[in-house]
């Protein structure tokens, strides 16, 4: 078994398609770098019903309060309000909302701080399609 993160191991022989429950999912991508968002959006648009974008943690909190999301992909380093602070607020308000940290840092302390803030897992940027499918499948309601 090959592992790209401690939370989401990937088997050598993986299912390249998402579960059918994914088609109904609504996902929020919190990312201040437009190119990073566009990459995730391109992958997600083919898999889920709705993909929305927040450019920082403050916007993400407002969107989650006023909308329904099945999963949040949260960048950790953003202006206005970072991912750690936004995750803490969202987990206090919606403890069952799955939040996956997006990070380019492979430092153990950075990964640990995302998990301590309440993130349910983490993915390194840039991500691979199969890892994205595996993560979404994990949180798709069947």
C-alpha cells in the first residue's frame, strides 16, 4: 500500500470512479490562489453536483453558515482569515462537517496543527485525481 498522507492511504489497485452518492454532493473549496482553485474545480465539476469557492476563511465561514456543504477543502495559509482559524470556527458550529486541509507544507508541525484545529484529514498540494476521489468517497453518504 502506498501512502500520500497519513490520513488517506491509496491502494495500488484503486477504483478510478467515485461512488454514485458523490454526484449529489456539494463541496466548498477555500483557496486564495485562483490557479489552485481552478485545478480542483476542474476535477470536482466532473464528480459532484456543486462546487463553490471562498477566497479566505472569513468568506468560507459566511458561506457555510448560509448554505449546505457536504465537504470543505480548506487551504491553510490565506489572507484575512487563515484555514486554522476558519476550521476552528466551523468545527465549533458544525462538528460533523468534514473539513480536509489543503497544504503544500510537509512539515510535521504544520500537519499536526491542521489536525489539532479540527480538520478530518489533509491533502498535499497539488493533489492527484485518485486521491481526491478517495477522499470524497470516504465522506460520500450512501
